[in-house]
C-alpha cells in the first residue's frame, strides 16, 4: 500500500480530495488537527522536503512552479513513485495575453510542466499532468464565487459586449475524482490531459445560471470595453480585486474551449454540467 500525500490540501481541489480519500497525509503551511483518516503536516514546499517514509503517491495542486525544485531535492532513488499534478489550460489561453503578468504566469506554467517531466524522468517517477479550465465548487475560487458574491451584493452583473465567449467551468470535486481515477490507471502514466466541465456555455449564460442558482432574476448590464478597462484599472490594486486584469475584458467574448475526450477514453472522466451547480 502506498502513502498518499496531498499538497495543496487547503484549496478547493484539496478540499474534495480529502473528502474522497480513505487515508492521506495533507500538507499545508498552517497547522490543522489530525482526523481519523487525515494526518496534517506543516510543511513549506518552497524550502522543505516531502515526507517519504514508504513508497508514496503525490496529489499536487499547490503552485506548480514549486514542484520541480521540490523534486530536484529528492535523491535519484526515491520512494516517491507517482505524481498527479494540477496545471491549467491558462498555459494556452494566457500565453498571448495583452497583460504581461498573465503572459508570465502562462510561461511559468509551461516551463514548470517541462521541468517537472524532466525531474520525474531522472527519478523514475510516473507522472500525469491535469490541466483544468475554470475551477469552482466550494466558494474558494476567484471566478464563479466572485460573480456570485457580486450579484448577491449589487443585484446585477456587468458584462462587456454580449459575453459571447464560450466557457467550460469544471467542478473541483470532478477534478478530485479524476486525480483518484488517474492514480489507479496505468493508461494515464506520463500523459497530459485537458479537463473541462461537462457543459460548454457562453460567459453570459454562465452568469445567468449563477443568478438562477441564487434565486435571482438575471440582471446583466452591458458596458463598453473602455469603461470596463477603466473600472478594472481603478480597482485592481485592491487585494480583493487583484486577480482582475484588463486582458479579461477581451477574453469575455473569446471562446476558451478544450476537449476532454482523451480523459474520457483513458480514465472514464465524466464531469458534471454547470447547470447542476453547487457553490
Ligand atoms: N482556480 C482556477 O480557476 C483554476 C483554473 C485552472 C487550473 N487551476 C489549477 O488548480 C490548482 C488549484 O488552484 P486553486 O486556485 O484552487 O488553488 P491555489 O490558490 O493555487 O492553491 C493554493 C494551495 O497551495 C498551497 N501552497 C501554496 N504555497 C505553498 C507552499 N509554499 N507550501 C505548501 N503549500 C503551499 C496552499 O496551502 P496553504 O495555504 O494551506 O499553505 C493551498 O492549499 C492549481 O494547480 C491551479 O493551477 C485553477
């Protein structure tokens, strides 16, 4: 029996992973009390090493650039046998962004994926990279939850133009389930998968679905790109809005779609539809 280690245990994917796992070691920089099935370890992945006392599998959804140096600190013969890593389709959608910060994030992801594959090859660790689209599920995300909180507070939601760009929001629990399915499937070793949600809908319809989930009549205000950019420039220095960028404005009308057929084929990936929303 392998030990299961979960890094990124306190984010939305980690939350659902811990609910699904019978037994696991969970890593955080904070201290948490152990439960019957979860042993919490306070570890900073930037500077410390993984707790490897027996052959182990790692579910990794912490920041990806921390992973290659963490693997580099392992000996060539390591008890880490398998890593299932969460990256992001942002490495495609933000690669040519007009926002330099977004471009840098995409490049960091691409470089980190390549470096992690190299480190795994050198240590004979089987790897799988999962690239989700927009993740939501337990109120910890900055996309769907941001829209829901905005609607709760102001009763309307602003959209640039028609909001016609297609989206495929994916529930964090579907990703947690995917991690577990991948870990027990030989088919998935040394492969990368794009993981989308089970429904493709326009940004506008995504917002309308959130209104309906909140029991509110949809009230969408269409505003001009220049006004939207001006508003974002004014508020994005506030920590609460720091994830907003003017490049998002153009993306609202762009399709950000991927195909999960390979995941369906290799490990029976069956994500839920967004209309079956749970926030
Ligand atoms: N959010 C999205 O819409 C989205 C979209 C596509 C892909 N993804 C991918 O999904 C994954 C999760 O994303 P997320 O936005 O939900 O979470 P996130 O904010 O990227 O995750 C933060 C997690 O990483 C841990 N962490 C960060 N630095 C650490 C360190 N130095 N040492 C130990 N742990 C550290 C945090 O633990 P503590 O704070 O408890 O220490 C926390 O559990 C990421 O791989 C992301 O690329 C997310």
